[in-house]
C-alpha cells in the first residue's frame, strides 16, 4: 500500500506553532526551512511509487520522507544507523520533511526498509531525476544566471582497499574459493589442498602483505601460476564458469598475464606494469573501479557550476553558484570526453551556458569547435608546453580567414594559398635568407619562395596560444580556479572523496546526491544573506499562531481543574444520594 502525503495542502492550524519565534526563525533560515519550502514537494515520489502496489499489502513509509531521508543522508555524510537516529529525534529533519506526527510510522524507519528503499533508487537511477528536478527548481527560485559556468573533475574513492598486483591476484582467488565452497562443495573438494591452505583463510591471505620487495617478483609469478591453474581446472565446468567470482579470475588472468603455448603446454608469465590497461581490475570487491596514473584507483566526478565574475562581496554573497551538471565516470576516462555531454545535458534542461571555463584537458581543438557549433564559447588553454628557443606558429599574425598577415619579423607573405584545410604562405627568399631566426623558424626554403605550410587546425591552435599571452585572457581565465573551492567544499561538507559504498551504480547515486546537498547548503546561505536586512513575511503569521497556541494552553490549564472539580462533586453527590437511599 502506497503512502504519499500532500505537502502542498495548507494546515488549518500551524503544526509548528509550539516553537518559539527565535527557534522557528533559525529553522526557516537553515537548510531545513529551504528543503521544506522549496524541495520537498519537488521530490519524484511517483517514480518510487511504481515499485509498490496501491491498495494491497502493508503501508509503505511516506515516500516524501523516504526520498528526503536518502538525500539528507548523503548530504550530511551519515551511515544508516545515524540516519535512523536523525530521522527519529532531530527536529531539523522533522521540519525539513514536514513530519508533524509523533508516531513510529512517521518518524522511524528500520535499517532493512532504508536499505531496500535505497537499493530501489540505486538500481533504477533515481539520482539523476532527483538532481535534475531539484536543480531546475533552485535555478528558478534563485533566478540563477547560467551564462557563465566552469567545469572540472574530482577523484573519488569507493569503500575498497588499495591493492597491489599480488593483492589483486590473492584476493580474487580467495573470493573465488569462498564462493566455490559455499555453492559447489563437490567441485571445491577437487581443488589442490596447497592452494586452499594458501588462499582460503584470512590469516593465510594476510601473509601476502608482508612480502619483501626483493621477493615480490618471485611471489607474483607464484600467485599467477596458482590463478592460472584454477582457471584451467574449471574451464569446462558450466556451473563454475557461471560464477561471478570465476569470471573475475578470467579477467585478472587476461589483464595481468600472457600465455605462452609451446609443445602442447601452456606457461603463464606476468605482464610488465606498462602493458596493463588502466581499466583493469583494481579490487575484486569493486570490479567497476579503474586506475588513473595521475590520481590513483577509484572513480572521478565531473562537475559544472555557475559563477559570477563580480568583485563586489555583497553581490557574490547573494548570488547562488549552482552545480548544474554532475556525472560519475571510471578513473581511467579522459576529461576531454566529458565536455560535450555536459553541454548537451544542460541544454536539454534549459541551463546551458554561453561561456565555459575549463582547464587544458578540456581544451582540445575538437571541443572548441563542437562547443562553438552549439553557441558556447570554451575558455581553456591549449594543452602542452611551448618549445623553448623556437619560433612557433603562434608568433605569426593571422587574418580572420586563416592566412598569414605578418611573420614575427614583420615580413608580409608574397603569395597565399589554401587547398581544403591546408594553407601555404610564400615569403621572399632574400629576406628570409638573411633573417636571424631562419634556423628556428617553421618557414622552410622552396624552389621560388620560403614556404610556411600548416593545417587549419594548427592555425586555430596557434591563434589560441597567442591569445593566451594577453592580459585580457589571463584576467578572464582566473575565474576558473574558483571551482577548486567547490571541490574542497564538496569534500568537507559531504565527504565525497571517500564514500561508504562500492560499485559504479552505488557510487554514482551517492556522489550525485551529495552534489544536491551542496546546492542545498549554498542556497540556504544565499537566502540568509538576502534576507538579512529584510523582515520575515511569516513573522506576523507565526506570532498569531503562537498566540493561539498559548491561549489554548491557558484555557487547558484553567478549565481542566474546574472540569475535574465538578466531576468530583457530581460523583460525591451521587454517592451521598445512593447511601441515603
């Protein structure tokens, strides 16, 4: 049975009138007041309700309360037990979720119910619907200007241990043997006892963490042979092949080892570290995690947010920097591939920017051209360093059509040609021959001229490199650094860099809800700053409700004793009459 409360319906009497004015004001100005007034009614309860049957079975928890609790759990970085206690006893949570009852059905949720509800949301991708709906609502309420935005990525780790190569082999075999013993006892009994003794028990497994560096290669070769032996032993057993842990054995063997087949025999050798792909298995407890040579094992989170370039502190404090796009990827993914999906996503939701600031990894020529075709200007430096002591193409002066106007020494080309995407500029042989930069210049001698040949793409990059040296570009690009503060704030407030979950779906759910939480905290701070000097329009209504409450309590205190007194007198009169009779 589905339970959904209509939070848009007004109450005849304010259920929060028992709060004193100062405490009520604190709640209204906090994230709890903003959640209650702006976000609560926007929660997509209909998406969750379709997994339950209306009119049959036990009642669900009120679905606004469930979704709200999931958002607040990630926003405040709480575990399940802390979430249950906050929902049961914290008045901020009650106010934010508009829980006015005192029953267990309203303010208590069991660990199993919380887990089941979260699992439904994770498996069905409700985090994206939550983020899009809440972000659109905040953008509308706070009149967010989305023209200027900036983008970057942050590395996040799931709840897994960092393993070396020996640890990956031994942990994968341990997991396989545990599952084989539980599910297929008969096949487990055929495994070599030496392998069971070496990898099955936790105590034996811990020995691999104490391997000396001088013996690491020998140990790695040994565990590789043991893993290969297990794969070969069960490769024809259909029951075992279907096991997830056996597939992990095959994956590790394929990614970490190479087979040498000779004389009808197979020998296994461990690959060199450089030969292993970055998307290889990092830990059998989280098969979706990947590796970044720059940041390590785990995942990465792409974030795009709005910003204001005003220097006025008062304007900045009253302007909401809203996260408009969040996406979670494996750590091996390139930032260059994340820009266009972010632009397309925000464009569909009406939050598309006209200018995006990003670092050099996003600033490829392909991204610049693709963004320009969508009406977005990408402000990002060219990736790579300039060659020292050499004359580069960026030192030439170009026309709007891509032809050279002047060389670094001020010489004009005598001929200019273009064929498809390739340019050719011819300079005077006499002038170029006596130029002091001739040995370092990209202009090369030809039959009749000294020629400068370049592609259209190289010309665009050269123009960008020249613009990067200007004061105007540096003054404009400095605003990109502000997103680093967002990454820091996201980690400090929500703990996004170290999550309590494993697996891509769970990591994505947790990270996106934490971004919602940061938007919530920022919006509450902006509203407090905006209302600092303004009178609260709800003060009169709150004061009136408060007065009604005290009048009601006063009458209770006055009339309840009188009622009890008259009832006692009546009982005594009846007793006297009965006795006389």
